């Protein structure tokens, strides 16, 4: 979507002049960038016009605040007098965002927001859905066996490694991304993902690679060097069974130093 089309949509929805619509757009996107994870801001920004991408992107940890605080911040940034006006502006910007962003990314964004944001983001529109993946869901046995082969582990050790890596990954990425990954993995592998998501409350958080490896090692009861090799084996196996787009979405939420784990075998 072009910049002019985005702003025009905000103008129409909120009944604003051009400058007011631009000011409202900046205020809402900046505040949204504070509320969701840095990884999710980058994912969303890919669908926005170039002038608006740096407005949204915020690599800091997501801040916890409700819809009323969101509107208070928007009102201050947009220099409007009432929260009702800020809400009208927010709904208009989210309407433009819904038009610009792929439903999957919109779903990921909403997974990081509490329910009281629904009135702002969707404004009476049904929540977006994502079609199921084309490829069949693999069995847990097949995944664990491949991890065992790659890492030189027995069946129980491979299960422990897989669970530890998945739980730590879910603790690191956004809740929406965890949900998307679960759609392509068998139910038997969902519990560690759910545990990790619960530990982070569904918000992607900063975790340097060394801390990521230590967390895996502690969960699995192995050395950091062993945990690193097990993580490589699990990620290589995910590449085999999960589609490339989902792998790309996960990688987009991780810093560059994770590339050694995510590299194709």
C-alpha cells in the first residue's frame, strides 16, 4: 500500500484533514510500536509504506498497558483533547492497517494485545483467520527420530532435547508466532510451546544467544555445548517439517547471532 493511499484511508475513516490524518497515523503507530514486541513491529512494518516503517519499528521490549492507556498516549502525541477523539483516530489507523497487512500478521499482532484492544483494532470486523498449511502435519515420532539421528541421541534424550528447545524458543518469540508454529506441528509437541509462551506471557522478549543456549541446557540438564548442538538438530528438523514462510517469520524475530542455529544443514 502506498503512503498516500494509507493516509487517504485514515482521512476518510476519521473525517480528518491531510495533516491531521498524518499526525494521527504517526501517533497510533508509535504507540503500537511501544505495546508490541520488536519482532512483531518489524514483521508488520514490511507491509507498510517506507515512510511509515521507522515510525512503527521499536526494538525495545513490549510495554504492558491496556487500551485506555494506549488512547491516552495517542491523544498526547496527536495533540487531541479527548480520549473519544483519540479512539476515533486509532480506529481509522487500524482500519488502514487491516487493509495493508496480511491477515496472518494481523493475527500475530492481536495475539500480543489484550482483549480490550479488539474495539480499536477490529471495530466490528471478524477476527482474521489463517488457512491451514498445505502440507500434512508430521507425527511427533518422526520429528523426534530425526532429532535423534542428527544429534546422536537415543529416543528419550531426543525427546528431552526437542522439548527444551521448543519451550525456550516459545519463551523468546511472540505468542502469535508460537500459535502459527503449533499449526504445523503435532499436538504432542504443543505442551512445551505452551509452557514457553506462558513464561513470557505471549510477548517476544530479548534473549541473547548465549542466554538462549543456557536456558536450553538448564531445561534439558546438559552442558551448554551439548545444548547448542541439540538446538541445531531441532532447528534443522523444523526446517524439514515446517514451511519456509513460517521459518522465515521465526527468524525475523531473532537477532543475527542466531543464524548459526537456523542455518540450513
